[in-house]
């Protein structure tokens, strides 16, 4: 009876081991795709922010006269 239990457990462990590599490969693939999307979003956001900062820098005299309280409420 002990051998039946041992083989049963061994069989379960082998099934888990065989499917583990496929499962982790799918997870790695999805994380890789997610990383590409996040990198693209960061790049786009960075470009937009740099553009806005450069505009503020060009018009710094006007930007310093703006009422920030009024801008933040709107």
C-alpha cells in the first residue's frame, strides 16, 4: 500500500513539474509585453512633460505671474 501512495505522489509531482515550465513561460511572456507597454507609456509621458517644461521655460516671466491657486482650482 505504501508503494501505491508513493507512486501516486510521484506522479502528481511529475505532472506539476511538466506543466510548470509552460506556465512560467506564459507568465514571462505576459510580463514582457506589459513591460513594453509601460516603457512606451513612460516615453510618451516623458516627451509630453519635457515639451510642457520647455514651454514654461521659454515663457518663464509670464509663468511666474500666473496665480497657481486659481489654476489648481479649475
